C-alpha cells in the first residue's frame, strides 16, 4: 500500500521544492543566543542570529540556566502524568499565580504549548449557538482551535474595525448566545499591533468577550512588559489572554491561558489539550519564575531591545529597504518575489547573518519577505553588521 502513497508524497515534496517553498531545518550546535553555530554550505560557523523569538535574550541567561539546574535537583525531570491525576506540583501553582498577577488576570492555567492553549479554549467555551469573530491574520493555532468548536465563524479584515462591527452585527442578527472576538496582540509576520482599545469598545457595545493571543508581546511590549493590553490600557477589559513561555519568557516551551476565574475553572474541567497532555516540565515552570523575577526587577532588557529595534529600522530605511512600519522587534524586510527572498536569505547566511525568507502560504502571494527579529542580546555592532550584510547581499543579488 505505501508504495503508491510514497510516490504521491514524493511528488508533493517535489512540487514544494519547485515552488521555492521547501523549508530546510538548519542544525544549531550551540545554545540559542545572539550568535549561534550553524552549518552553512557544508561548513560549520558562528553567525549572528536574527530570526529567533528570543526577544529579551533570556534563552541562555545565566540566572535562568541556574534556576533550571536547581529545579532539576529539586523537582525532577518530568511529571509522567497529566495535571488532574498526579501531575501538579507546587511550582506549577506558583507559576500560575505569578502569571495571573503579572498579566492582571484572575487565574491562569498552564498548557504544554500556546498552540495547545488556543486549541483548548474555543471548544470548551463555545457551542453551536455561539459565535467567534476572528481577525483574518490570526495565528494558525487560533484558526485550528476555532475549527474544533461548533461555534459559527466570522472573520474580519486585519485590524479593520468597521469590518469587525459588521461581523458583530451579523452574529447578533443570527441570534448568537455568546460572542467572542479573538485577535493576535501582535501579528507575527508583520509586527503590527492589534487596536485593542477599539476592539474592546466594540465588544462592550455588542456584549462580546475579547481574547488576545499575546505570544509576541508579553515580556517586552507595554510599560511593564505585560503585553498589548497594558500598552493600550485595557488590561481590565480583556477576558482571555493566551501566550507562550517559548518566546520572550525564556524561549523554552509551554503556554498558558490567563483569564476570568470562571473561564479557567471550566478549562481545567473540560479543555482536552489540558486534560490529556502531560504536565509542563517542572524545570520550565521554575525557570519561568526566574524570568518573571528578572522582568519585574528591572527594565534594562526591554530598553535594550527597543534601542536595537529602532537602530535596525532606521538604518534599513536609510539604506532604501522596504520595511513595514512600526516599532516592534519583528521587522519584516519586504522582498516580494519568493525565490528572491530565499536567495537573499542564503546570501545573508554566507555573510554571517542568519535570517529566514517567508513566502506563500505563510504570507500572501507576492509579499515574500525576510522577517528580522531583534533581541536584547544583540549589540549595536551586531545590528550594524546585519544592516551592512543586507546591503552587500542586495548588491550581489541585483548585480
């Protein structure tokens, strides 16, 4: 049987390669940091890393690593169970309480990933008589989570408040019992920030709940690093926040839902990814507590990240690159053609700068780009070297 299937799969893979959409996985031989060791052209070498979600540079921070070592000795390696059987330790409850306080929510529930968190929310809270209204550019985990529910589905154009209101009206006219508006806090391919104040205003007008996936914001966006609800002054108006421990908050894995107490209580009883997945490793929970200590004790990492972001964006603009506007650490350099974006990424790697080209279906046709991600771990010299490498790679590509 598999002989015929193998031929079909090989043909599909050949089509992906021919379209320039194949995604190779480069092997890193070092810890995640501003500089990493990768194999380029068959030769191992140290390169500047500008494509990780390591926004605050905490993935290899000495205090976080030390906390992880201590946690292994105290709590062990893994739980070998789910939370409601015998998979809950004090460290898990402590992290949930700290995240709730940090994010200004009543309670928090941990998941093995934010993908699972988003996959476990909609089916639990919404039924066939309800409606979910989702931004068109929301993350794949939100899209998949919505598909698992029986709720009616409405989609509004990215950050378009007039369209959001139209969808809310249509949901009302359809007799929706509950309405949930869901958006990314920061859209990962563009670095654009959702207009949460306007979203909350519309939600209040139409008696809808608001959910934000703030994976690309918590830790460094907002005056205290509490994400887009803090940035927009709506921390008390957002009903559900989902996020990850795998980006700014240490870069390991794990996710969470921080929300109203009743929502979290129901998720503990009926959310399938929570009930049927092993508990978050205790070492990650303990290290995440240290991350929160660092975030709450000083703002030096956030300041450094903002300085690096401003420098990169200003220099790239001066050099004539088409970079999407904004001030987020996600800085997409627009290329347009998919093959050209892939080739430029290769030329940059040859020059010691590790970035990735993104093209359809990850982004719309004709909007291929190189998504540069800044980190507090980068030095000013690192940022300037990256810009110089872009200039040199463009000259070779166009020469």
